[in-house]
C-alpha cells in the first residue's frame, strides 16, 4: 500500500499543469511603450532624489564623488530609454524617449543615435510639440540647422519665434544662429527671449559688433536695452581677464552700456531691474571692498549672517545641483 501511494505521488509531481492551474504561469501583461518609458523615468528620478539626499548629508570631502555619480545617472539610463524608442518607433512614447536621451544621456553610446533620429523628427513633428520638447534640450550642429530650417518654413506661425530663440541660444556663433538672431530681432522684437538672445550673441566673436549696430538702428527701446545690457556684461567678463591697469578702461565701457540699458528699459520693469542690478554690482563689488551681508541657513538649518563672522577668515562655498 505504501509503495502504491509513493508511485502516485511521483506521477502527480511529474504531471504537467493544466491551463489555468498552478502558480508558475505569469499572467502579467507586457508593458506598453508608455509604461516602460514612464517606469524608467520614475526610476531615474527616484535615484536622483536618493543621491541628492546623500549629497546634502555628506561631508564636503565626499560630495564630489557623489555628485559625479549623480551626473552619471543619465548615461546609465540612456540605453534603456533609447531601447523604448527602438522597439516602438511609431508609438508617441518613442519621441519622448529620444528627447529624454538628448537631455539626459550626453556621453552615452546611444546619444548620437538619438540626435540623428530627433533631427529627422524635427521636419515632421507638430510645431507645438516641437517647441515644448526643445525647451530643455541642448543642440548639436545638425539639430540646430534642422530647427533653423523648420523655423524658416513655418515663418508665418508665431511659434517660429520660439524656434529661432532656441537656435540662437544653442548656436550663437553658427551661421544659422546669426541668421536666426537677425530674424528674431527684426520680426519678433517683443519676444520674451530677446534678452537671452542678446546675451548669447555677446559671447561670439562677431556678436558684439552686431549688438553695437543694433544700438544705432531705429529698434524698439526694449531690444536696444537688452543689447546694451549684454554689451555691458560682456565688457565686465572681458575686464576680469585683464590686468588692473587695463581693466579699468573696459569697466568704464561696461558702466556706460549698463547705464544706457537702465535708461532704455524704463518701460520694462524686469529688464530695468536686471540692468540696475548689473550696474550696482559693477560699481560696488570690487576686490578689497566690503562684501554685502548674506543671510541664510547652514547645513544644520541654523540661520546665520555673514556679518556674524566679521574679523574672521571665511570661505564661502556656493554649490548646487540640477
């Protein structure tokens, strides 16, 4: 009797499970492209949050290594996110994945592939989607030129101005950037990015000359104010690289431009405030002058003022992460 029971047990264990029976079968549905993409983005964001918390708690000497790990997260996730686009080229999530790689995966093996695919998408993507997605993306030369061509094609659409602003900001020294700046200033002088565009131009070899010519033209005061402020800020940056005896002349030039910006921006509160602040910093913050007081909280949350440490040697460490 025992022998019969034993053989019955062996047969039951060897018998294949019928459909719907047992626990070995996985009834979980495969993830859609959107679900895969969202899950990866969430995992990336969660790991970023954990690392930020570690950085805040870490000793100063340990922070560089943690920040390096934080900055490498995008590269670690780039291939997985890119694969979503590869596996689902016609799914709307594919475009999200490609733009994510552009924004977060610089330096990864798939980044050049994503640039190539996005460059092709630029010509056909709805303009509203394109302008929104480009917002936080840095441009390579092929992508900048593709966006410039799209802006030219969509010239009658107001959103073309956003494309032009992006082109100038990402490639001010390129021929496409120079052309985009001229078109933006001429056709869309009230665009919110005019100040950023002028600042980008001021950093290029020919940009300062373009801004000086703009000051002489019959342009809108707001545009001229942005140009004057950018020229002043460029002069300050140039002065910082010169010996003291040469720097003073350049600082005087900067003062002239910034004062001009303050006057020209009298009807634009935001631009005027920026010009006044830049002029104040130029005239009051110099080596050997008393530092302005700073009020903040330390790493333990205790409030302090810089003036509390008057008479002592103080090292200020400004840092952040984005």
